């Protein structure tokens, strides 16, 4: 593999260190990612819009004198692990095309917004820019984020880098592919039923959904006001912690934002997990998964046990009810937000998305009320659950990445079917708003990634990231790269 490609696979932490020491020029890093986009995007379709970054500070040439100066400022002032010094200076970033970006087309993967140019940035984009990130482009998404295949009828199909005949997951599929292939060092996604964690799992990277209300939704196209979350997709857990450190925080202009003080996520990564109580989800609902997925997740128990954690199997069949309630609320809320478009131009929606919106529009107020009651009950149940346990382990998805299409059924039916299958273990934690992360934990016999999902109590992202980082440190699953990248 050439040195240009190697640069693409530095972690944020590693890239910042090399730039601080003057051994890596910002332009080299940015250019490497840009060339990777040029090389792989025509095949994988991760980006809808690629930005011109040649005018950015990171693209400018630097003399030896400037390199020496950089060793003193701004990087030399950064204390590794200290929240006051957290930066994304010159880090190439991709952004799901649901986030408003000033002067950059923001489509939401939809015909309705194909030419929309926002006049200002979403709140989290403002934070990324303030931290110095370089926005490489806007990534492909399942239309209006209502689906998990990222097979977009308007902007094309995004393909899995481990096998281009398979889906990458969604709806943040483009973001996961961009990170997995070195088109960027990190990306933003959104998650309403699993849309960060599912593509992270299927593409072999890290995907974090923080607690509901932790990260501002202002300037992000909504799918469900009650279930939407914003979070990072990265190659390492430490990078996810770094990004969360920057984007977390109360936003008084966002009615969904909750005023809870952010923790120092970086400083807790190396905490010991000895004597932590961990629940391993079992039961019929969990076991309706591929045997290879169950085997890989069961193997993770050995890692935590070897470090002194206490593992207890817990029957979790009640998650089925939570997943169903999440689906109903998602579709009903989506139909509410798109109500005028659904009436005036239903033909502008893709077939699978239109079907799910029409289903959502057809739910009665009684059905919606009962789903919201289930949401309240599940939140309460997990408050009690996490009084006993520190973490919950379960698969991120019950299967590895399925094929892009199934000739036995129509594309519409296939997309709807995959949404039901792939969200079964992620959707419950949108309903409850609990923080959850997906980390690589193995591969199936076809060489497709398997994800472990770790869940913690509300607002305890620091402990969650500690558990995920501990597992990642003890294994090497996240260090593998798709063969496509190496060809």
C-alpha cells in the first residue's frame, strides 16, 4: 500500500500528533483523502457532493519555517487528553447530507431538496468548523433517512467496501463507507432507529449514538423529532470520544436539546472495568440472528471476563415491543414532517419511502399514543435495569450486510424488509434515548464485518466509551481494511 493511502488510515489522534510534531503536512492529509474520493467514489458512491477544499488553510503549501512554527502553535499548546485542548484542526471530515451547510447543497437524499443551499450551518457543523475540521463533502443517505440500505433512487446506490454487491447499511451509509475507505478520518451521521450504528457495524467501523438531547439537532433535517440523534462515525473509539467532546453540549435554540453538563470523554477511556456488572442479552428475540453473529458476540464476553468484569445473561425478549414502537413513531413523525410533500408530490418519493410514510400517515391517534406509552415504560424499565448493570451487550445487527437486491421480491419490498430486520437491536435505544455504540467484533465466513453493540445508562457516554475502548484495545478487529482499499 502506498504512503498516500497509509495517511488516510491514521486515526484523528495520530494525525493530530504528527501535525503537531511537523511530520505530517495538513495538505498531504487532505489531498490523500481527496484522491481516495476520486479513486473510490465512482464505484462506492459514498458522496453526493464533494467540496472544493483547495481554498482551505489545510490545502495551502507550507515552508520549513512554517512547519517549525506549527510545532509551537496551535498544536504545541494541546495537552493530549485534556478537553480544553480538543481540536480537529485540518482533520478531513465527511458530513451526512442531512446537515445544513452554508452555501453547500444539502439534499437530504431527496428530490425535494436537490438544489437547496442553506444560508447557515447546522449547530454541529458550526462546532466542527470552529474546531478546525475540513469538510470534504456531503455523504449519501437513504432518502430522507427513512431506510437502512442507502439505495437512493435519486442519487444512486451506495455500496459496501467489503463487498460491493452488498449494502453498507443506512441511513448514514455514505458516512460509514467514507470512513471505512479512508476518504476522510471521521464523519457525522444521524440515528433514528440505528442509522449510525447499523452502517458502522456493516462497514467495520465505530458508530456512536449519544444520549437523546446530548447533541444539538438544530439545522438537521428531521425524521422523528422524538427519536433523532446526531453522532460520529470513526475508525477508533478514541476518535469517537474526541468528536463527541466537540459536538456535545446544550443548545438553547434547539427545543430537543437537554441541559446536561458534558463529561470529559477522553480522560475516562483508560478507566478499569474490573468488577463492572455487564448484562449479555439472550432470549428468543436475540437468538433470531445468524449463528455467526451470535458466536462473535458471545466471544466478546471472554475479553470482558478476562479483565475482571462480571457477566450475567439476561433475557431481553421485551426489546421486540420497543423496536415496534420505535418503528411506528418514526413513520408517523416522518409522515407529519413531510405531510404537505406527501400530499402534493407523492411521486417525488422513492417507492419504499413513500410506502413507509403512507403507513405512518395511516396510524390512528390511539396507536400513536400507545407507542408513546411504550416509550415511557421502556425508559422506566431501563432506569431500573441500569441500577443493576453497568453495560448491556448485544449484536448491533442480527445479520451481516445483505445483498443490495433480492430478485425474488421488488426493490420496495426488499428495502422495507431490511429496515425491519436490521433495526431490531438498535431501535430500542432510540426509543429509550440511551447511549449506544457499535464496535467491530468479528467477520463472517464471507469476510463481512460483525458489530458488537454496547449500551449504558442515560448520560453515561464516558463509561460507555471506556467499555468500548477497552474491548477495542484488547482485540484487533477494527484494524482490518477492505480489500477494495488495498487494490
